[in-house]
C-alpha cells in the first residue's frame, strides 16, 4: 500500500487535481476583457478583408509525403525483428507503391 501513490492511475489523478487547483488559483490573476468589446476582428491594426489569399501547399505536400514515407520505411525496416521476414518486404512494397503514386506522370 505504500507504493499505491506511485501507480500511474493514482499519479494521473493527483496531477490532474494539482493542475486544477493551480488553474483555479491562477485564473484570479488573468486579464479580464473590457465590458465594451467590438465585433470586428483584430488583424494587427489593419482592416480585415473578406477575400484573403489562399496559399497553395501542393509542392510542400509532395515533399513532406516523400520524406515521411522514406523515413518511416527506413525506421520500420531497421527495427524489424529478424524472425519476421515477410513484413519488411510487404512494407517495402507499400512504400514503392506510395512512391509510384507520388512520382506518376500526369
């Protein structure tokens, strides 16, 4: 019973209670909004426009997809146990399919 406080569920409950007490105590010092608030959004002192620029992340998405698939494939192959021989081949096949989809000619 002396180590019951060190069990993960007990520690989670103790830490949640401590965080709740600290949040309640700290909320007394937070800055309160003024009673008279505006309905316009704040945009760094500039007027808010209805038609904002929509950036295109298409190039970045392909770059991020390539490196994600490459790194996860290498990590999975490096950490695969020697007893499991088929899983690495299946994972490598899946990565090759993903790369062929990424580099397909349109």
